[in-house]
C-alpha cells in the first residue's frame, strides 16, 4: 500500500491548491480525482462561464459600434463556436493544473475516492480498486447543482449549470430559476445572444445577498436589456410532456404559466458528501456540511475538510484560502483563522457586481452609526470615455472609529476593483487614509476615493 503525508480528495480550486501548498511545505502528497483536474470551477464553472460572458460582451460591443463612431455591419455569431471557445479555455486551464501537479511532484490518482477508518482512502477506477494511506487526509469534494422537489432536472428540458454551458442549440426562450451569481450570469449571457429570458427569484430582490441598492440597479439594467424579472416568486411545478416546458410560477399576484424551451435551475448547490465514507469513519455532518474547527479539522483526528463541503461561503477563492491555511497548520506553521467577514463576492454579468463586508442594512441592524457615500460612474471621466457609465460605488463607514464596514460596486470592471477594499479592510484602514491615498486619473478606481469623499462630505466631482 502506498503511504503519503497527505491525501487530498478532490482537485477543484480547494483541492489542487491544498496539494501544491502541501508539497511546497515538504509533504509527500497525493490527489484523488474522479473526473478532470480543476474540478467544477475550472471545467464547468468560474472559468468557462467567463469565456461565455466575454463572447457576449464582445457581441454587445459590436452591436453598439456606432456609439464609438465605428461601423460593424451584419454582425452575427456561431453558437457552437462560442461554446467551443469556452470549452477550449477550460481544457487549457485543466492542462495547466496537470503541469502544476508534475512540477510539484504530486501523485495524481484517477478514480473515485472514499474514506476508510485508519486514515486510508479506497480508490475505485474503471479497471481496478486500490487502497492508499496517509498521515493526514483533506476532503475537498466540492458541490453540485441543487435539485428542488418541484424542479427535478432531466438534463434536457430542466437543466443545471453544467448542461447550460454545453447546449447543442441556443434556446429561443429560457426560464432561469434563482438569481444568485450562477443564475444571473447565464441570464445575461443568453439574453445578450438573443434568447428571451425570464428570471424567477424567491426573495424580494434579485442577487439577494447584495446591498439592496445594488440589486435595484441590476434589476433596472436587466429590464432595460429585455430580461423579464419575477421576484417574490416560486416555480411550483414544471410540465415537460409537450415540445418545450411549461413552468407554473406562483407570485403575489397569483399563478402564471411560462412556456420556454428550457428551464435552468440555479437555486444553489448541494455538497458532495454522500458515498465518500463519512459514516464509516464517523465524521460528523450537519445540514449538508462537514463540521470543522477554525483550522478545518473534523471530529476525527487526521481527517480535514475544506471548501464547499464545509459551512463557509461556497466560493473558489474561499476554498483555496482554506486549503492553504489547513496544510500550513498541519505543517506546524503559526497561522491565524480566516476572517469570513472580509471575503469578496463577484458576479460577472454586465454590469459586474463586486462587494465585501456588510450591506447598509446589516450595518444598521448591528447597531453601527454609519456614514454612507456613493459615487456614480456617470460622473467618472474614464467610465464616460469607455462608454460604460452605468452603476456606482457605495461605501459604508463606522462614524465612531472610521472603520470601513462595507463596499459595494456595480459597473464595468468592478470585480477587478474590489481588492482595494479587501486589502484596506484587512489593514484596518480608515476612510481618511483612503481619501489621502492618491488614486490615478482617469481610472474607474477613482470612484472608490470619490465615494469615500462623499461619505465624509468632501466629494469634489458631484
């Protein structure tokens, strides 16, 4: 039996990053993967969706060429090639992870891994069953599309994100159930390509985890783009017996039936914790999550869990950070727990959304006396010049100590701008320090400084 210092179960952005950091720290490491290196994020999620969204964005630019004094006639697209480009990007990224595994001397074992007592893992592949052991085992098996009883997925007419990325033909009509990042990104992509899209959201606002002003701005943008939005609404049943699919939607105004070619279920995720041996080992779970301490140790010594299978935010960058922290602790380094209140969230529709920290409502509920500043991109020279003046930056500060409680952005390229707020909050920067840090002109990032200035009644360009 092969023996390792560390075995990682799953090779998503949690698993493969964990393996690389472990190897850097001198641990003999193996990674077990049943499908493709990179997991859902690289192969079916974060990365290939960004490729689809880029195609949609370029198509929109071409259709609005006249806004820039240019002409582009007979603009069209090949849906198969758009999908093909996305798959090509995913494949190249997965090959990149293969290279990193070799570079870091990590043994990749292909097959379905399940935990055994005594710090062992059984690996079942098409041609054999083997057992490997390690001093430490990290569970990083991720999650999949969650199915609702009222919305069973058949993979053809009622689909999850995976099928939405590889459709053979473009639907004329699409219903998207759920308006988190996954639902919103697909709604934007398909609408941009000419599909008639309806978004159904159970909560009163779309992108319900975001600040309410951000939600309202995105709803305005989406409605202007022709997307039909139903909030405080629920799909109670789907009928797939006919040519397309009929979705019965219950709203405050009563029931309505929406006919479409396809219904995309984007109502969240389900952790991959079944059939991996948790019960055999005695690892405790609660509400679909593996319970861990602040350094990702389960209740059974030597077994750890990170990423979507644990109670933290289900985001790729969170899984990576958790994995790194987990193995650094295993290696005996002096580490501090992750601050889950300072995790940025990004949605890559158009306009983009990025946020970190508390919303205005959360800050008030927690009893803070707050200063709020907003700066619209319509007052930004760079935004105007680039033709992307929709949206704004909103900042929230504690009046007493100047602590930066939250930052919320909607606009072009804001997912690349949010890191300023994340780093500043990590360093416990005050509003006045942001104000006195000179921001380059003309840039979109000036809007952060201007929003802070607005909070402190010092704004220049409003």
